[in-house]
């Protein structure tokens, strides 16, 4: 993921290598996770990191996979 803020702040978060089974819903999972953690008051960079992790988990499953909070927050 790549972030570019209005202030000129940018950062790149590379994806973790994983076995990709199906990308269905991956973007939706990432966006929903980002919004969820920002709503909880988590910092933007942390929220983006967690969204990236959730997307990586979702692509390891067939179809639109519901990634649990426990899966996202574990190590």
C-alpha cells in the first residue's frame, strides 16, 4: 500500500509474500479494515498496516472471506 497525504507525507507499505488463492473482496477488506481501525482512534499508519495485513489474509481463501479481528491482531 502507498499513502500520500495532503501535507506531502508519504510512505510505502510492502505486501507480505503469501500464497494467493483468490483476490475477490481484497480491496473491500482493506478499505473496511482501514475505516474500522481509524474509527477506533488508531493512528493512520497503524490502521494502514492492519488493513494491509487483512488484505493479505483475505487472498489466502477462496471467495469473499471475512477476516476476523483476531486474525488481524495476532502477531
